[in-house]
């Protein structure tokens, strides 16, 4: 039985197969419409979510399966003090696979160690968000035709943004990746990540102004400032509008640069940018459903001929 805690749990070859499957699902959805009949997905979300929870549920329903779960720790027995380890033992009696989001780093890993069903980390604190990374990689591969040899800018809250941490770890397995980390000094990418890039000889630069690297980028990954991870509101208010991508800044970018964002967006991308064909963050949402369908089939070892 396999779980997904980190994007690195899959080899590059396994990811290629997963993305091939996701692209086949996108091309021929009806072929997969009954693949999970009789199977159930539990979504156990101890933290708010729109995309991740609903895209998992949509994915399982598209596969002919059923869904159950909770979207708020307060409506589960966690509110009475039940541990994640006990909860997953119970969920294992109700469902065939579980997607779990939790504010504590490592909580889905604890669940996986006690589970009788595959557990998917749907985001754990400021640590990892592997299915967002699968979504990001599939979007890039589908729209650019490759995952190697890119100059990518990651902009915003690089300290607390778990999607950024997962994406960097995943991308460095492909050749020719060069990073620009664009953040205020307070929200720099953690040292453990830059230390690892130095060790591996991977090119990166840290800049404060988006304008300083915009013309060089082939991909721009915007992120919101993660209010829920700040220790005080004053710091959040000071930093929340540090970056606002607008049409004026987009004019500095290459004609074929793609703008991605895991969403939700707050103010960091002006709504006027949505009409720019280079803005692909809503297409990214659709790819998130296909890749989660492929992931459910893969972890449940269901093959569709
Ligand atoms: N991208 C993402 O994780 O969105 P949600 O928090 O809405 O699930």
C-alpha cells in the first residue's frame, strides 16, 4: 500500500506515468467514469480549503466512486480531543482512500503510519502540499510540453508557502531549472532549501523587486501571503500587498511566459491580468481534477484498459 506525503514519493518516471494517465483522462473522461464504482474517498480536512477538498471529491465522483468526510476540525471528534492516529483507524473502516489536510506539519504522516488505507497529504501546515505540486507540474507539462530547462520565478510568501516548498523540491529533479526567488526579506525561502540548492549546484537568485527578473522568466509562480501562519497581524498587514502583479508588470514579461498561482488569490494578482492569455491559474484548477483522478487510480492500483 502506498501513501503520498511528498512529491518525491514518486520517481520522475512514476510522475511521467501519472501525468500520461491524467492527460488520457482529460482526453477521454468517459473511459474512466466507472473506474471507482463501489469505492469511497474520505476527505478529512482540519483546515479550510476550497480547491483541494472539492477537487478530490470531484475527482472521485468523476470516477464513479463516492465521497464522505468533514471540512472542519470543529465538526469532527478532534474537537473532543481525538488523535489523528485514532481518527484514521476509524476512517479505514469507512473508506478505501483518504485525503487529509492538517495545520500541523507531519500529521498526515502520523495518520499514514496507522492507516489501513492509502493516505494523501492534502497540505500539512507550512510544510508540503504534494497534490498542488502534481497539479502545477501537470499544468506546465501540458501547456509547455516539458518540465526541464525553465527559468522560473517564485514570488510572494516563500517562507510559509508550502506549495512553493513542494514545487522547488519537485522541479530540481529536472535538468536546466533556474530559480528566481522574489520575496521581501522577511518572507525569504527557508535556509534548508537554499542550502540544498547550493549543495546540488542548482542556480538561484534572490531578488526583492519583481521587475528585476520579469523579462527573464518563462514561468512565474505567484503566491499569497499566508495570513494564517503569521504570529502577529501587524506584520501581515505590512507585507500583504508587497506584490501586486498587474498589466503594467506583465508588459515586461516574455510573450509566452505563463503565470501560475495555486490560489486562493487575495490581492497579489490584479483581476485585469485574468484576461491575459499568459494567466493560466484557472486552467491549473482544471488540471488539478485530472491529476487527482490519476492519483486515486494509481494509489488504489486500478487499471483502466
Ligand atoms: N491551492 C489550494 O490548496 O487551495 P485550497 O486551500 O482552497 O484547497
